[in-house]
C-alpha cells in the first residue's frame, strides 16, 4: 500500500504515514520532506481513484486548493527579487485600473497580507470568464474593499490569486500569466511537477480524484474553532460564504479538467507533494537555486506584523498571521519551529511549508478531504513525527 523511501533515522515518519491509512481514514496521499536540500522523506500510498481503486503512484498529482497560494507567492517573490515589483509600492502604480473604488493606496505588501479588504468579488465570474484574463482583471479591479485597507486582515480565499495574476502580468517584461511565469521560471528550472493551469499534455491518469468525507466522518475530532468556521461558511451574507461562492468550487468540480485547466492562482494548483516540498526546501535554504536575492529572502523570513486591528481574521474568524502571500508560523498553523517559518495549508488537508531555521521543506497532499481548514490531524502527525526524528 505504501511506496517510496525514507532516509535512515526517519523510519518513524513511514510508520505514521502507514498509520494514517489504518486509523485516520486516509484514502490516498503523499508526503515529502527536504532537509538541508536533500530529500529525506518521499512516501506515497493508497488509491488515487475512489471507484477503480487505481493505486497512488510515484508520479501521481493532485489538486491542493489553497496550498496553491504558496506557489503563487513564490512567483511574486521571484518577481520582487528581479526588481519587477516592490512590496511597499502601491499596486496601482503597476496597475492603474486597480485604483478604482478606494483602492489607490493599497500596497503590494498589504494585498499579499490579506489586509486589502478585497476578499469578495461581486462581479459574477463564470468558468468561461476565468479563461479570459483581461475580463477577470476588469472585474476584480472594480471591487470595493470590505474594510479600510491596512487596518484588518481577512482571508482572500479566491480573489488573492486574480489580483496576483494581473499584478504579475503588468510587471513581467514578457506579460506572462502567473501560471506561465511559474512554469517558465520556477517549475521547469527545478524540474518539478506543479501546475497553475493544468496543461493539456498532462494525462488524466496521473491525477488523483478528490473525495469529501461524509458528514459524520468529517466532524469526528473537529474542534470548536473549525466548527465555528464551518458555521460562518453556512451563514447567508457572511464574508466567508461570499468569498468562496464566486465561483463556488465544490471538491467535485476540481475533478473536472475544465476547472483544473483554468488559471486560479489561489485555489486550483495541481502537483506532486515532492514538487511542493522541493520548492519550499529551496526557499528554506536561501533560494539560491532560483537566484533569489538575500534582500527578498530576508523579507520572507521576517516575522509577520499584525495590522492595527489585530490578527483576528475577518473571514475565517480565527487568529492568523500573513505575510507576502504566505501564512506565517503561529499556534493555529505551527509550520515549523520559529516565527521565520512560512507556508500555506489547503482546504481538505494539504499543506506545504518552509522552516528556515531547521532548513526544511515539507509537503503533504491527500485526496480524501477533511473539514480541517488548517493543521489536519494526518499532516500534524507526519510533521510531529518528522521533527521528532530531528
């Protein structure tokens, strides 16, 4: 059932990975960890297809929802390192149309820290619209903030990716989309399989199909914070509900090729756990393999500062810290060992993070989706086992 390997001394991680199938309802998954640039954990197992019981294989890829945001943030970090954009510059200086509806003073840093107040997109977005990047840019540029930018934070669940998309298109000398920039400048040079906008040449047989837990199974062991977030999602008119219903992506939608092929830089990336861990491993060890300047690395490693209104997330109704497109290490999401760590979890349980102090890049990708919005018990058990080995 379980394939792959672990380096000597990391055998307990394999044991926990196996135990996830036996005691935590795992169906199919992969986990990979890089330590100081070397791959020390590379495991996969279970089934990638619920009906045919096709085995999860070494090159299986899977949709990872908001874990995609970390990959997109890496693209923006590379753009910063190359001098294409400055984090403290106003977004409208690169994209003049963005200044509409009271957004002229929003900086790139505020946008990437989920402080811009544009977590909701009111203009209807349909699947066909997502393929027209100009139409998406026009729609999101009109949006009015839900709070005074820079004063509070609130998770920009889907919208962040479209703002990042157009910002990168405006500053890239070649005018590439974020998915194309990521493929050309990050994925291909490092030889990793992660896609923001799935190319037609990738065979469907490689893609693990997502499945949602049943209601009773999903609620098993879920704490009060997750229940509160779930109730907020169900409440008509709540920021959480409004932020994910345009367009609303049911897990089953992400099994459809037409959704995976669109570029949604905040939500529909598809790839290997090995790719996510490799990329975070590069950033955890200084970013030299991508030519990231020390100044950009220092920005990524710096502890996050909460906005004046505090770290209470207006959308998720929990305390989070964000910086430069990533979540930062804090009690709800203990990515690594110190406040310098950063990463992104995805709906249903996937996660990737960089721990610069331990020089670790970690990733976990399942296809059985849980209700846990962060720190899924399966990923937590793997992370704790790995750090126990250190």
